[in-house]
C-alpha cells in the first residue's frame, strides 16, 4: 500500500520583483510504500527540501496531486500521523531536553501523563536520558539532531519525513541516527529520508529516488541498483610478479599490498582466466565480482541522463506547459 504519493507534481518559484521563474521542480511522480525506508537522493539544490515541504503542505504545488494515506496531507487527521525533522532544526535554546519534548507533545494534544512517559521513552531511545534536564544551548550538533528526531517521533507518527538527517554528523552520530531510523522501520513505520550522503542511503534504504535538477531520474530498489551491473571481476593472486601477470593479457594488473590483482571486464571468461593463471604457476587467493555501488549508479544517472540534456530555459517552459 502506498503511504505517500506524488502524481506529476511540480513547483515553480517566481520572483515577484523581476517577474522571472527562478526554479522549477518536476513534474515528479513517486510512491512511498507502507513500511519502507525511501531514500530521496540528490545533490544540493536538486529540490529535496522543496519536495519535503510540498509533502507536508508547507508549500503549495503549482500542479499535480499529493496524497498521504490516500488523502490530502494538509488535513488535520493526516497531519497527526506525520513526523517531521527539518533540514536545519532550530530549538529554543533555553529549554531542557524534557521541556522541549513536552512542549511539542502538548502542541500535538497529548495528555500530560502519557506525554511524560513518551518523552522519557524517546530520551532513552535517543540516548539523551542523562541530559533530560540540560539546556539545549550546551548540546552538540549530534545531540541536537537526536533531539530533533525525538521531537519528530513525539506523536508516534506512521510516516516520518527526515530532511538530511545525517548531514554534519560524525560517524558515531550518523550510526546512532541510522539505528533509530531502522528501529522505526522494525515497528512497521514508513520513513522518507532525503540525503546526499550515498553510503548512508545505501545502508538503510529499501528504495531510492534519484533527483537531479528538479527531475526524478530513476526510482529503484537498492538490490536493483547493486545487481544492475558488475563493474569488473577481480582475481587476487600470489606467486606471480607484475610483469608476468601483465604479459598474460587477461586484464588490468595492479599491486595491492603483497597481492597482485587482475581486473577482468564484466563479460570476460572468468574460468578461462583462472585456468591461465594456474597454468602459469600463480596461486589464486580470491575471485571477487565488484558490483556497482550506489555512488557509481548515482553518478552515471546524474551525469548522463537519458536523452538530450535539457537547458534550464526549456525545462521551465516544459514545466509551465504542464502547469497551465
Ligand atoms: N522559496 C523559494 N523561492 C525561490 N527559490 C527557491 C525557494 N526555495 C527553494 N528555492 C530554490 O529551489 C532549488 C531547490 O532547493 P531545495 O529544495 O532547497 O534543494 P535541496 O534541498 O535539494 O538542496 C534551489 O535552487 C533553491 O534556490
Ligand atoms: Mg535541502
């Protein structure tokens, strides 16, 4: 079942001063399914935050339709089922961690006693229990991000919209946030997660949508992206020197530590290559197919979109035609 659906949605920003179109998003179409972590990948300025704001009803689309749980995301019943972590969360610095959560919970209409229980539970889940009475002005970037996630979860939402939740965090902070996102998934929740950090998306997302210059280039499962192509097959050998290995003409030869690595093209006959190597006295220590990573995939999609590249002016004209 689809939880969030964008159907040919576009957004045109116009400058009221000079009357020019500044930026256009879309039209974009995608569906986020129940219980999945959907990664929304794109370089800076691609339109990720604009998409999130459209989904939340903070911006109005110029055309197309957006539904959340089959209804308009702006309706109060639907809003109460959505959690949101903005790209640059700003919290009132003089509140303590528990005060902040109790404030947001009361805005969501949660009663005092269950709210206290929920706030304590979230502080525990985000590792902030010992800082419950500490003012936020002393929090590090990572602690504030965890605070932001706790805030986004205060109403126990069914879908969580996270705008660049891992940016600016150190590896430990990134891991903590990733684990919290995975915990939500294990509870059957749906997560929409925008990022330009490819490795983190690759680790936790079920599917990715790749956005570049306001257009979705592709929506694919991580497995599809990984299995899409084998970049090369590496054969690691001992007992052969670089010159001899190169003379066999099997593929590119490099040295990695003590090992010689021969990289075969994806369509090469691996059995034949192994036979040739064994016959020349080499000892095979590993045969490793090197899969395309999400990063390779992302770069190939962003650098060479299908068809002729479109300039900004014709893109704006095309979007305006569809928006009427
Ligand atoms: N309110 C606005 N008015 C005009 N242009 C905007 C507005 N908000 C965003 N933009 C432009 O839209 C483009 C996409 O922005 P954004 O959605 O923030 O990208 P991302 O989050 O992927 O970095 C940028 O070129 C940005 O300058
Ligand atoms: Mg952004």
